[in-house]
């Protein structure tokens, strides 16, 4: 199987795999996974994790085999235990409960999510009604909403804007979940601004760089693909969005799979150009398995379509770094 970087201006030959780059792990996911691994190494199992550390079942299962115990709520964690908060963030109420239960906490919240939390608090302190663009029930949305529950109104879809009404003089701002479709989010913002011209923007766009980069890359490969395969779990918002973005960008078909075992042979019938990408919480070995299968089916000329370079690295949580340093492991 050959691999090279394709010039985006060149025609794409038949019998190729168009491999999106960037894809897979982002800096926030990498930090969160390493946090659990280092905690297990330093403290020994079990290390408890509230919710899935990242939304990928293979990553979660692997960490569980190493001794991580995933729980839905803190009342499942024995008092005095070590607990890691997931990359999606938690509300202040969760931090308070952890203190009451005498838990040793390690906060693996993605720094880009933490930034949104700070923005929510700042807007709330200045008496803004915050229009939070996101999906109800998503852990990140619950964490952000928990920062200013009396000030937040959730907006899930563009059509939701029509039903919003606020008293005259209400100061309005918007924030968003970091893993949404960039295009849909900006369509919601456009509608909000049409209805509420005084709407205030956050200091910078909340859609994270990794989400944006992966969507730009999948748009590029979708232009020339008969089929786009997105590797990622069903509860991964950014993975689900990649399928939608691929179809909107012109892919004839697109499917999300957790791993190669879910790839159906009939999807490949009559297909000569296959786009492949993965969500931000997907280890690259799962993508390689897909590439290997495609190669076995005669679609083995892999062309990397690179639309951005990523070099961002986030430091481990300070409470973990402190303990690692004390133990001589940092």
C-alpha cells in the first residue's frame, strides 16, 4: 500500500483511498487519555472516571482493562478515592460534590471547553442571557450550562430561533458546544443575529480548532469520493457531524463505523474512490484496520489529503503534574 500527500488541484485517480488529514486524536483527547494512563501508573488501580473520558468505546474499554472504573455519577465512587473528570467538563455542582465526598480529583477537561466555561461565567456576571448552541443531554452542554444555569437558554437547531422571545432590553450573547458542525452553528448564529441585532459574540469562536480542521478535511475528500467512511463512536458528536458534512459536501454516500467489523461489503460495490477519516477521539490503529481491508479489496493506493497542520499540545492537569513530579516521574 502506497501513501503520499495529494495536491488538491490534481485529478483523483480511480482505485484510491483519500485519507483525510488531520483526523483522529486532538490535543484535548490526547491529554485526557494520557491523564488516565498516568494516574493508573502513579496511583495504581482502581482510578475512577466520571463518564467516558472521551467518546470512543475502544479507548474506554482499553482503559477499563487497565484498571479504570467508569461511573455515571460521583455517588458510585467510594469516599477518598481518585476520580478523573472527562474531557467534556463538569459543572461547579460536580466539583462541590467531589469535595463533600473527600475525593481526590483530577480535572481532564479540555482547555478549550474550560475557555467556554469562563466565557459563560463572565457573561452571566454581566447579566447576559446566554444562548448556548448545542445538543441537550451532551456532557459538555451540561457542564457549560451548570456554570450559569439561570442565564442559559439552549438552542439546538436553526428553526429553534423562531420561538425565542426575550423582554426588551435583555442583553444577549451566544456560546456553543465545541464539537458541532461549523456550518450549522454559524447558520444558527446568523439567524440569531437577524432576530437579535444586538447579540454579542464570544471573544473567539467556540468551535474547537480540531473540529473545524476535521470538517474542512472531510469536505475536501468528499468532493471526489464515491464513499466516505468515518471511524468514530455513535456518541461522539464530532464523528457524527463528519458524516453529515461529507454528505453535504458531495459524497455519494457516507457511513460512521466504530471499527472495521462494522464496514459492510455492499457499501463497496461499484466504489472506486473511498474517503476515510476519523473523529477526534479515535486512535489511528482503528483507521489503519480500515485501510488494510480496503487494500485487500483492491483499493489500496492511499493518498493523504492534508488541509492543515496541527502541533498544539496541552499540558497535563496541574494536580497530576504535581504528584508525578513528587514521585520523580515528570
